């Protein structure tokens, strides 16, 4: 919480609170605990004084605060010496002999004029110069019972790690992998895919609005360079109820759910299928058409596993069960392991990376039997057998010679019994329909593949604009792609 004496933009206050939390984590470590804050009050006071002075936000970059915030032993002595107070007074726990002695020394960190670039520290030095780009996308896809995609979005973020001495000037170029062709220059194509883009303050917006390149002077260390959202269906997706004419999504895994199976309608089935490209490249996992749009090309990945091609991992399916269900009597997964969690009310099916390579073209199936709440099944069974309160209703006072009348007399209860059993079976099917799940969620992670089709084309260092970095210095560059779906693919039934 942050108090305000006048009306202010709420987003400004929320952003400031996030910056304060990031700065405290930078100095105190993560996670932020009350014990750490109270034990480092001297550092916390300096951080807050630099970030807000008299209610005005001054500095929000945790990277630059390193130049002006002093840490280490004796911070309180120097801090109180600045305001003309005895740094070792008895009230502060010091010795009486040191009372009244003012701390005149000016710490070098506090006398510095600060960096000319607000988000980068002064005099940055690294023994090894390295640049890393990590693009992570999180999927959010919803399918209708007919199989038609209702919505499909990829929320992406570009994390950048800069460990370069001096002040480098960088230029990051992205490509769409063939998407958005015919929509103008590369900048127009990128902006058609990367919607609602949010940049770090270091990015030059004019370059992005022009040719679509990301030109910036990076902070030192790891930071969030960019955030965006990609509509996988496209803005011109037709509004249709036919799954055959709907846009196709090249997902690395798909699921189908079927309910009301079995004689009593109390079973459901989840079928997990993989694209043909996934099965054909089982050893390399997800090559073929899934990797053509996202392979780094000349800009190689730093991971040895990603050099072989994208790989699907952490494949799992979660099926929520209605609260009216009592339990699951039978869980039969064809691959992997599945278990029922009564506390959460879900069935979780996990398929390891080793089992993924053995899934056939027909896919793998999980079949479960759901038990409903207790009912008077025994009483219904007794009534269908002609038993009332433990006594039979059959008549035994018949004549041995009257066989025709006996057969006619016994056939009527038998037909009534069959009819009652059929009605009871239909009633059970109707009740079990309420126990069936209504959706299933798919989770997975794919290294070396992006759902939006974006990829890093080049990362260039402008030696003319850079400072403290000679033309002979060539930083090591690396890139990684990761697509994550944490219950992000939902299939309704």
C-alpha cells in the first residue's frame, strides 16, 4: 500500500510499488521476508529515499541504485554523519568515548553524479562479454465441443541478459517466420503479430515504429526487454461453427474427450494425439513443420538439446470432475501415470518424455469410471426380482396339470420385471450424465519453438555508438525459445 494526499493515476502507484519490491529484492535477496527488512533498515531507508523524495518519484531502476546506495558495515555511521548527528552515540549502541564525533567522510558512492543513462550503472566491467535473448510464450487456447477454436492467444516476453563492459548500443531484429506476408515492410508484419507491445524504457520507440527493429542501450544484468500478445487465430478469423473451415492451430499436442461411455454411461475417455511431425521426429522431438518457423538458423541456441530440434516436455492432462461424483473406481491410462485427487476434484494424467516417443498415430487413451453418490440400488434390484420386504410375490398354489395357465401366469411378472429393469437402467444413465466432466486442460512445455512463429534474426552491436567497447571485442551471443501451457489448452465437451 502507498498513501496519496491527492488524486493520482492508480497505474503510477502500482508501478512504483512493483519497482520498490524489485529494488528491495535486488539488495536484500528473494524472497522478501520481514526479518530481512528489519535487519537491513539502513539499506531500506536509502533505497526509499532515492526512489521517492517528498512524494515525487525520482529513481526507479534497481540497477542504477547500486551507484547511490551504500551497503556493508558502517552504513549507519556514515548515514547519521551526513545529517550532523553522532554516528556512535550511546542511543545507537556506540561507546561513550565516541560521542560527539561527527562522521565527516563522504562515501564515494554518494558523491557520484550518477549515470548519464538512467537505467545503467557507471563503469560496468565484465571479464567475459555475453549477450543472451530468452523468448518465452504462454498459451491460452479454448476449443468448443465441435473442435473449433474459440480463442487462441500467446502472451510472450523477451528477457534479455547483458554482461558487456562499457555502454553497448544494440540492435535486435526479429522475423515472423513467414506470417504476415504482404502486409508492408518488416515493421508492419511484426506489429501485426506482436500486439499490445510494452517495452523497457531503454528501447527507442521511433525505430520500432519505423522498420520494426529494437534498438536500445541495455541495463546491466537480466531485465525484461519487451512484452507482447499474439492472436494465433488472426484478426480476420471467420466466425463459423464448422470446425473444418475454422483456422488450424499447429499445437504440439491435442486432446479429445468423450463422455457417457459404458453400459451405464458412467465412463469417459480422453484421447491424447500428437501431430505427424511430432511422431516422426520422436528422437529429436518436434522437428518437421513445427521447427521450420522457429529454428534459430544462423543465430544458434546455447543449449545442446535445442540444437537437435524442439522437444516437448512436462506433458500432462487435467480433467475436473463435478463435485457430485463420489469417487473414481477405475483409472486406465494407456501411457504414463494417472491418479485421482479427491481434495482437488481432478484426474491428472502425466506422460513422460520417454512415453511420448512411443505414442502411436491413434494416440494414447485415458479411460475412467465415475461413481455417483450412494443410492437405493439394492432395493431397486429386489423390486425388479419380485421381492417385497424379504417375501416373494410368486404364487405356488397351482395345479400340476394346468401347465398352460401356469406358464401364462408366470410370464406376466417376468415381462414386468424386464420393463422395470430397463427403466432403472435409463434412470441410471440419466443420473450418470451429471457426473461426467465438461472440459479437459492440457499442459506442456516446448523448448526451441514459439507458437507465434517469431524468431531472432540477428543481434548486432553498433561499435560506433557504443562506448568502452572496442571493435575487436565480439560478445558471445545466445538465444532460447520456450513455449509453456500451464492448463492453457482447454477442450470443452
